[in-house]
């Protein structure tokens, strides 16, 4: 077989294109940019975030929108008590027009007693057709719109308090225990087991025996027991990270314990910290509502969603809107918090990046 001689004339130079070798197939994103990009693709989480933002705005401005105070009794009391919701514009559509059904006892021709549901309008009967109460009034003639959004303020305060407690106490406690380990870790974790073994309800009742029921008592109870879960999560993450090479390199270069914890270990546990905070917020809101529902919440005339649900439950048969309205606000708030937390967790999960 004849061999072919390879010469330089067989090759042709191709002009190089400047910057072609530096091109990337996709945009370079940081961890948080990639997480927020995937979060925006989750429609349920985005809608939930908007709903939460609307509830926050209404909790700030709602109580001052109609000129009433949350503890103000509208005179005369007999005329304005237990009025159904009435909203301008919607009344013409037959929705929230101030009417309600009433059970009236009647007798037939034979003298037999029977009950009949009839539709009545208290606004017309009392001669206050020009008055509007968007969520109605309660049995003490207080505007339910004002009280509902004032109660939402309490729920949001409890949510923010739970987040701050987890972030400050839980992260600090778990970080110190996980970093030092050994006897310090054993003693600190035994303390958390003792505190975590006491139910929140028992802690709350104990503080009510010493203090009066209110925001302060509930805040102290949350401060004592609300950080246990966060401390355990952070401790576990720190125990996993403290033996890795970047920590050893920083320690070799002379980094102090404080620098190692705050600048190297804690930043690498931020995704887990954010997830725990997001899921602790709905639990704290439900805890406040539950405590108020069983009568251990804010004292009268203060308002919270749990207090309003408890008051409305007593008159559920005759005036269901007194319980339905605050219950709906509470359910929407907790549902949106959970949906947003689920979406945020998936966005921070590296295993979900390919989906």
C-alpha cells in the first residue's frame, strides 16, 4: 500500500474569533440568584407571597380605613350590635348587602307550630340604611373590619417574634454547641431536652399564673421554648461542617472561634436556617390563635384572630359571619405561609435544580 506524505499545504489556517473560548452555555448565577429564579417559577409560592404582602398592608392600614377603633362601641348599642356585613357597590349585586336569615316561629291553620327562615335587613329595620360596616359588627357594636385587621397585627407580630427568636437564640445556641462539641455540647443539649420536654401549653399556663394574659406573657412563653428546633438543626449542620478542609485552613491561618462560627460555619447553614424560620412562622401563628381560642389569649377588649374566632364561635348559629370572617383570614394567612415555605424550600434544595 502506497503511503501518502503529509505536507503543510494540506492544511488551511482558520482565523480565530476573539472571545469565542470564553463563551458560556448559560448565564452565571450565584446560589441565591439561582434560588430566587427557581422560586419565581413556582406560581403557588409567588401568589402566596403576594397574598401575604396584601395581608401585611391591610394589617397596617386596615384598622384606620373606616374611622373606628378596635375597642370602640358604636352608639346606640342596641341599634348597631350584630349587624351583618354591608359593602358599598356589592349591595346592589345582592352580596354583602346587610341582610341575613332569621328563624321565625309560625303557626299553621291547625295551630301547629313550625319554624321558617326569613330574610331580614337590620339596616332597614333600625333606620340606618346609609351606614356601612364592611365586615359587620359584633355583639358589643364594635366594627369587625377594624377588629379583624387589628387582630391580624397580633398574628404577624407573633410570626415576626418567632422568626427573631429562632434567628437570635436558636442559631447562636446551636452554633456554639455544634462548634465546641464534647462536654459543652452534651451539657447544652441536655438543657434543650429538659426545656423541650415541657409542652408549650404548660409553659403558657405557668406564666399566666404569674403574669396576666397578654402579649407579654405569650412572648415570654415563645422565647423559652420556640428556639429548640432551630438549635438542633444548626447544631447538626455545624457538626457536619466543622471537620471540613476550609474550616481547618481558616483555623491554620489563625482565625478565632468567633470568626470561624460567624464567617465560615453559620453562612454555610443559611439555607437550613431560612427553611426552619419559614416553617416556624405558621406554627407560631396557630399557637397564638389556639391559646386565644381556649381563653388564654389577649384580655378584653384587645383583639386577635383567635379571640375573634372564640367570640364568633359562641354565636355561630345565629351570626356565622362573626366566626367565618376571622377564620378565613387566619386560614388564608397560614395556607399562604406554608405554600411559600414549601416553594422556598424547593428553591434552596440543590437536588431540585435540574427540575
